[in-house]
C-alpha cells in the first residue's frame, strides 16, 4: 500500500509521480477537480511557500493540495489559521499522544517544540459552478532526513519531522484521508460562519487558537514590507490578525508579515 498509489480506492485522489507544485497543478487543472479532491506527489520539484518563498520538499515529505469550495480569500488570515487547526486535528486524530505538542505559528505554520513541522499555502481560483474555490497546499515533514537531503535546517525555518515526534508514523494514505476529512469539515463550518454577519467567523475558534498559539507572550520580530517591528505577541483576534504590543505605542493588529521568534 505504501508503494502503490491507491487511486482506484479513492476517487478524490489525483496521484502524480512528479510535478513542480501540487498547488500549481491544482490551479491549472481546476476545472477538472471537485470539492474535496486531493492532488498528491512524492516528488515536488518547485514547491511554493507563503509570500513567494521556496518550499523545500525532500524525500520523506508529504506534499498535497486540497480543493475546498465555498471559501473566500477575504477571510484570510483567519482562513489559514482555521485550516491550521484542521491540519493539527488530522495529525492528532492518528497520533493522539501529540495533543498539546502541536502549535500554530501565525500565520501559516504548524510547530512542534518551536520547530516547523508543516506549512500551509492557500490560493484562490474560481470554479465552474461560480462558487469561490480555495486550493489548500499542505507540506508536512513526515519522515525527512534533512542532513541526508543536504539542507541547512537554520536556512529553512529550523524544521522537525514527524518521525522525530513519534515512534509510529502514519502512512501517507492515512494522513491524506485524515487531512481531507478535517479540511472538508472546517470548510463547511467556515462557509456557514461566513454568512453570519453578526459575528466574526473565528469567534468560536478563539479558545483553541489561544491554546495553540506558539507566539503568545513571546518577543518577536515582524517584517512588514519595508517596516520591521519588534514587540510582544499578545494573541490572535477574531479576524485572525496577530496582535502585537509595541513599547510606547498602541498595539498593532497585523494581517500579514514574516515573523521571527527572538527569545527562543
């Protein structure tokens, strides 16, 4: 099973022996894809991260993109954080002993022990049924030997692999099934929540976001265009914005930025 792609078993799975980027492929073939479909490859040659950065996918990485209809990119950054919670739930559903170990690093990373386990990239594409469509790319370090891959971990976000956290690592197919399950669930919830004008869509998720917030009360540096901010992260608000306390200034609510932890 691990060496044979079970396309025949999962009609939602599009397994590619190799591609430049699963997100790029999904965007290019969007008209042939349906809600809940997953594009997966073991060999991604030109992965893309947030803000145009390179996403490295050495052997042992799990790289996949999921098609979710009914979501609005206007919900970002809240959308990416909600997706992050779904990815954490998927992993913990298979490895419950990791409950409390996995955290969210705003805006789009999954952390364990202050090291990067997974990254998320959301991109929008219109669908044939006139519903908004988001392509959710997930890159997960499943069983990666970074030294063997010739990667300097300091240069690629100080990553960690799932096999460093658990003696038993779920199969690719088990992970893909769980990811699809939780992503479709959160998509349905967000679509309904987005129609409630009376309340921000992340209000009900705030307790879990607070619990998972890897930056909470940490001193951080945020690169925001040509501006560099240094302050204390004081939580995520109901719109998914990072709240930053700055000495001598009112708190800032950020919708984007490149964050570095200063007191690790």
